[in-house]
C-alpha cells in the first residue's frame, strides 16, 4: 500500500505562487507516473500535470507557462510549482500515482484558494 502525503496548499492572492509537494512512501521509480489533479467546486476533476518514471512531463494547456512539475528522487517527492496564480486555479489539488504493480493511489488532497 503506497501512501501519498500532500502539502503546500493554502490561501494566496492572485499573481502569487505556491509549491505543492507529494511525498510517496516508497520509491517514485516504482511508479509508472505521478501527477496532480484538481477539482473546483461544482466541476469535474481534471488532470493538471504528470511526470513519468523516465522524466517526461505533461502540463495542461491552461496552466502551461505558469505551472511546472518536477521531482526529487532522493526524497520520493513530486512537486507542482504554481506561479501567477489566478482565481480559476482555486481547487482541491490531489496527487496520484500509477504503480508498476497496476494500482493507482491517491493522496488526501490539499486546498488551494486564490483570492482576487
């Protein structure tokens, strides 16, 4: 059972920055990929960014140029750096991991609120 622990959410003014962290309980190389999703009130959950075990990244078009996904292999941690935040970025952000064993794991989610 892989545990994912997110941190770094909070309240920030529009134009500000936050960095979300997702710490895994085992090596991130045991994951085919890890990523960040978000769900705003009344909306469906959407994929924001992913990073594969080989380091390939995907960033959702609407946040390209503002968000960056990265990882620290030694810390088994994936980060989502969010800059130039907008009110529409307000959501619960959740970390997910696709394990090589075939299971998908989720963190508990962290709230990001951007005030305008």
